[in-house]
């Protein structure tokens, strides 16, 4: 009986290692998406600050898109899809910027179609004009 126990232990260790590697790779994907979400929030905030001094929606959108175009893409963040500026009512003096980016997860799980992940963030800021 002793040889069967040794073979069973080896199989258990191999299966355990495979499961741990899969869990670590999934954790890396989660961390990448969370960090990309924070970067997207920073992009929306920078675009909102750039648009805050503009007089109308067209010029605010133009300046916000310029700020987004300066944003450097990478192997993880493949593109900045859109930056949309909405001027809220003049009474409250606020604007809203929505930014959307596409994120490539480094270790996509087959069958889940998670690559690329699209993240949208909204930033609200005061009008400074």
C-alpha cells in the first residue's frame, strides 16, 4: 500500500500547485483592473480641471479631449475611448467629465471574454470661469 500513498501525495501536490498558480494569476488580473480604474479616475479629474476654465460645452470638450490625448497608453491600457464633458446647470456651476478606457488584462481567463475590459469613470468639478 505504501507506493500508492506516495503517488497520491504527488498528485495532490501538483493539483494544489496548479490551483495556487491560477489563483495568483487571477489576483494579478484583479489588481491590474483596480489600478487601471484609479488611473482612469485621475484622467477624468485632469480632464475636468482642464475644462473648468472654458466658457461653453464645445470648448470644454475640446480642452478635455486634448488632456486625454496627452494620456500615455501602455500594454495594459490600450486606448482612451472617449472623454465626454457635460455642463450642468449654470446655477450650480459644475461640469461632469466621463472618461472611458480599455484595459488588457495580462492573464485572461479563457471563456470569460474579459479582454479588453472597458472602464468608465465620472468626475464632477466646479466651473471656474
